[in-house]
């Protein structure tokens, strides 16, 4: 009687394991589709807005996911086969195997080959992300406690601070904990070098834009570099994803991508409002005037609410 009960329990366990594996595979398969419509608790990555993010998607969706799925199916299938084939009712005396040279070679060579297949495109992507191809402009990002300072070195030293908009000041449609008073304005279809650093007496922050595929540490005394090229106008959000103190969660990033013509108009107005002198010096207390030069609403990007709360 006890042996029969164990048999039923074993079969139930096998079915539960196989069912759980199938559910995970299905969720992984549909997550790419869900990612096109960002929503709270989404499973997939955000839609790509830059060439870097497109390559990250390719590496994840077309290389890693098929390999992970194949390994998962193989392991679950092998587990089910072993539970069925070597059930205690069929093999009351356990099989004793001391070694198997073929199996040992296979489980060494195959994982090495899989790692090589993953490593080659991964290293290519790392070098692609690291070097800005003929950057047309430069933006310097400085992480502070607890806000960001953006500077356009190529534009006479135009600079301004970007702070979170408090809940009581939010307008309808503005996302909580993501809206800022002065977003970073960038032109579309422009290769932009992004230099990220921190203040000498500050802490480490991290400038993280998921839809751009960019995450650079803002470290005091060090200048890290990346690049972006936004393809479509819209509003994109990010966060500081390096724990940096009591207000770490209140360091959102908002990037507004506009047409080149709109960017030039905003730039001219921002310089005028900031009171830039001919030598490029600008008062650092002119953030409100910079805000007054903000361009009109850009077409909403598909990832407006993509950052997890």
C-alpha cells in the first residue's frame, strides 16, 4: 500500500515539474510581445529606442533565449524520463554506474561550445557600446545628491539641474516619481557622446536609461563615457539604479527627443534665457529660465511608463 502511494506521489511530482517548465517557457515566449506595450510588472525588456538597445534585444531574444529554452526543455525532459524509466517499481535495485567517459566528455565540451557561442556576440556588443561612432555632439551628466546636472559643452557651456517633480506639483498624465522639472533635450537621429561623472565630495550614482541600453556609473573623480542615437521623437524615462542615499528613489531621468529643428529652437531660447555671455559663461542659478525654454510636448514614446515602480 505504501509503495503504491509513493508511486502516485512520484507521478504527481513529475507532472508538476513538467507543467511548471512548460509555463515558464510559454511566459518567456510571450514576454517579447508584452514588452511592446509597457505596463506595471511586465516581464520583457523595454522596446528599443537606440541602435545599442536593438543589439541588446537581438542578443537576448535571438541568441540567449533559444539557448536557455533548449537547455530548459532538455533538462525537464531528462528529469521526466529518469523519473519514469528508473522508477523504484521498475528498478527495485538501483543501477550503479561508476563512470561514463562519453558522457563526461559531452558534458564538458557542449557547455564550453555554448559559452563560446554566447561570448562572441557579447564581446562584439561590448565594444560597440563602448565607442561612439563619430559623435556629433557631447552631453555631460553629473550625478549629485539627489539630482542630475546636464551640460552641453559644445553649446557654450549651457548647463542646468534636473530635479524630480513632487507629487503635489504633478500635472495630469505625468508619471509619479519619473517626471522632472528640466528634462534632458536631445535631437533625434544624432549620435551623441554621453559623459557621466560625479561631484568630488559626492557618492556613486548611475545614469540608467533602459530604452537606450545605457547604464553608466557617475563616480566622483572619474569620467565614464557612452553614446546614444535616438531614432524617434518622444519622452523616455530612466532612474538612478545605484543606491546613493536617503533620496535614491527620487533621482529620475527624463529625456525628451525632438526633431533637429525643434532642438535648435530650444537651444537658442535656452541660451538666451540662461543669459549666456559671449565667452560661454552662464549663471548657474538660471534653471527656471531654462525650464521656460522647454519645447512643446513630443509625440509619446512607446515606453513612456516602462520603468518599474
